[in-house]
C-alpha cells in the first residue's frame, strides 16, 4: 500500500446545515458577482403546500457552505 502524503492533499468545500424543503414554482438565479445561488418563493410541501416568499441564499465561494434564509 502506498503511503498518503498529507502535504499534497486538498480539502473540498463541505455543505453544512439543513437543506431547505423541496419546492416548486420558485425562481432561482446564480449571481456571479456575489458568487451565490438565490432561490425565491415557491410552493413548499412541508407547509401544507403554501406559497412562500422565502429568499434562500447558497454562497458557493465559502469553504463551509450552508443555506441562509434572508
């Protein structure tokens, strides 16, 4: 077995936290200047199919990534 050289390893970004509930009828956009994915609204099954006006942000430039509710 070949030894692992720790100095040559690179760590991949990790997604933490809870994912938002599944939804449909939403709008999503990636904003390059913010390096983030924005999801707005939609119908959510966990809220008895209510239509929401949530704004969720997923920053892709951070090492530790997680969804943020704004």
